[in-house]
């Protein structure tokens, strides 16, 4: 019995070590109020992960608040390719994704790309956003999403980062949950394709 236990431990130890070394590609954020109604998407998107069923108001009327109190909605960005990235400053995969988002904004801004980082790290995280932006040299917009937007886009998964790419018509074309090197390349491909498509 002792020999069997020793052999089992010798077999399991490397497996446990292997799985502990695999980096996580997502973080789990604090859940929003699940009782909130989930609003309507204009059309079924082509997503990496399925979207939750939805009803109530249009996504085009949902948006985010900037640090100066200005409020933007998705409809403001028709004609542009919009990337919404839900993040928290304490989330390691979120931090890993930032250099790629910074580079995309720099490269494609003149072609009509707008990247917006939306903080869902909780009330205590908001005070850390300025240092986060400075540390990671973030040049794109950082804002606080409306609860309606969170309830719609994150209702079926609280993992972050989550990145949503909208085309020039305001249609959601792709959703990504988590971040690793391959994710960055795929986001770039989707953005480039959306930038080449006509807006009408």
C-alpha cells in the first residue's frame, strides 16, 4: 500500500507542477447585479464565444463615462472600427493585452480605429487607473462602462479581459475572452478586415 501511494505521488507530482505553471489567460471579476435586464443586440454576432440572449434597449444607446464626466455611446462611433476592452488593473492577462492594444491604436488610428478600455475591476480599482495607464503607456481612451453595457456583453461570462470588435456599421463582428499571444494576432486580423470593409 505504501509502495502504491509512493508511485501515485511520483506520477501526480509532475502533473500538478505542470498545470500550476500554465499561465492563466483570464481573470474572474466581481459579478454585477444579475437581476439587471439584458438589452438587445441589433443582429446575431459572429463571436468566438456565444452571446447571451438579449432584450430591452439597443446596444447603440449604451456606452461609458470618461474621467471628465463626458458620456459616449456606441452610436457615436458609426463609421469607425471600435474595439471595447473590458479590463481590471489587477488582472495579469489584461496587462498582457495592453501593449497589443496600444500598438493597434497607434497603427490604425488614422484608418478609423478607436480602442476604448472599460474598467470592471470594482470601485477600489478606479483609483489605480491613472497609475496603470502611466505604467503601461496607454494612449487609448479609458472609461467606466454603463451597467447596461456590462449586463449585455458580460452577462454570460465574468472572465476578463474580454475584447469586442465592432465594424464601421456598429455591428459586433467578434468577441474574445482571455488573452494570449495568438489572441493578439487574431484581434489584429479581425480589425484589419473590418477597417478594409466599407461603412455603408
